[in-house]
C-alpha cells in the first residue's frame, strides 16, 4: 500500500503527497520533546523548593496557558496556523533554558510562564491545520486515522526524549536535562517552518448574511457561544475538563508517589516514563477501530473511568509492586487525543475550529490550575489524595454517562440542537 497521504487517481483533488506527510510527521515528532518533565519534580526539590512549591509552579504553567488559550486560538484562525506553530517551540525552548539556570522560585515561575505560552500556541492548532488540509481536499473522513498517526509520532518523540532525559540525568545531572530539552525544542520550531498553510473556509460576505450576523461572527464571544449551542459540544467540554484533570493529575503526582516508594533515580524514572509512552502508542494507533467498535461516546466515557480505577489502586500503599497500575493510565493517554480532537473537529466549522479547540483546553486547564494546588499540598498524604480523587471521579463519570448524547455518531451543524 502507498502512503495514506496520496489520493487515488480520479479523486478530483491533489493529495498531500509523501513530502507533506513527512513534514507533518517530523513536526509531530518534535512537538513535545520534553525530556525534563518526568524529572522536573526532582529538579525542583533538588533546588530546595517544597512539594507545595511544585504544585503552585504547575498552577502557574496552566494559568499561563489559560490566559493565552483564546488569544492564540483567535490568532491561528486569523493569521494562519504556521506562525503559532513556529513560535510555540521557541517559547518552550526559552522556558527550559531558564530552568537550566534557575536557583529560586521566581525564576522557575518565569520559566513556567514561558512554557505555558508555548503550549497555548500549540493547543489545537496542529490538529486544525491537518483537518483544514484534508477538508480542502474532500477527505474529511480520513482525519481520525491521520490524527492518530500524527499523535503516534508525537508520543514516540516524547517517549524517546524521556529516555534520553533519564540517561542524561544519570550521567550529567538534572540541570543538563533541562538544557537538552531547550535545544530539542528548537528542532520543533525548525520543523514547523517546513509546514504549509491549507485553504480554509472564508469569512461570510455581505451577500451571505446580514450585517448583524457579520458583527456576531467577528466577535469572539459570539463565535464561542454559537459553537457551544451544540449540545454534543457542550457535553464534550464537561467531559474533557474531567478527563484532562485526571490525566494531568496522574502525570504530575506519579513522581512524588515514586519518591515515597524510593524509586526516584533519574535513569529509572526516565525509563519508566519512556515505557509509559510505549504502552500508550498502540492505543493511539488503534483509536479509530476502538471508537468504531464501541462507539464514540462510550469510548470517551471509559477514559476517565480507567484513570479513577488506577488512583484507587495506587491509594492502597506506596509500594513498587503497584507501579503496573501506572500503565493502566496510559490507555487513556493514548486514546484521548485523537478521540477528543475528532469528536470536536467533526462538529465545528473551519473558521472557528482553532478557537473552539482552545475553549476546550481553556476550560480544562483553568480547572486544573485552580484545583491542583488545593488537592496536592505539603500537608496531604499521597495515598489519601489518590483515594478521594478516584472516588469523586467515578461519581462524575456516572453523571457523564447519564447526560451523554444519544445520537453519538451524528455530525450536527453547529448551532442546531440534536
């Protein structure tokens, strides 16, 4: 079989071709080469900061993303997708370089602000560019398969960076891992320069709608409200807030759990996070088949359930024998990106897509930024935290199942009620 990016002859459109496929894959590989992240908690502690300081630093990171999520989504919808994709890795690189030299809380905080800005620029925009390209060629039905492929490349790039970070940390120390991460992010900026803009739906003209409708289209708040009139999109927003909190909570609390289990060597942690990503990879690739087999809504609902069950298991004790429960979380990690993006993209028009995807991230990150420092503080035991997060999450999943859309496979026009 040939490359999935090449259309068969007679299709009436020119396919992306192998070169474009490689450009997307190369950029995806270097989108998040965040080698220091599995070791960041230990770097912060090594520099004399507390567990509570670590939690508030993560909150600063997510608040930075929240503050810039909508403006960067609006920017990507107006000036194109490519410029934000170049700027994002540059902000990441600057933030990780500051972590390399940081010796106090304030410098770490500035680094987190820069990284939050970089992540906001990359939130939803790569998927929007891919979807716009396929839509312009009449190939929208291929989106989930190709998004899954690009997500697989992202996961592979991140996984290898984790392993490299563990090796560098064991040999040269944790600050050297932060410097290496900064340099890797520069490769992401270079890869983004090779991407091409795709045609997008034009803004409505005077002949297409009234002046009042035009004013509403240009107004960001009105555009958001229009998109979220769709009941299925509203349901996705609520579910994604829960799922994102659980995914990020697990990612940022696995390291303190390992510290209490006395399994916090750089090489071990880097290798463990590398193996996490490898476990997630096949589920990323299998996302279209799993969604087709079990249904889009049912599959999405099971993702937070799996996270909750893992937390309940890890709440029993901080024992290395329970580390396999971390791998249960990777099923949700592997599936969530392509499934959430596909569910949203199929229900939101091109001219508002990057903005709407940013709204999803905005709500999810705001919730995590507000909640994480409250849940994860210096005076709280890790086992008790895991237990209550798991119990509450299971209850919310039941509510999500009760209010789930009935017509899960319908691709509704934005603004219509099912």
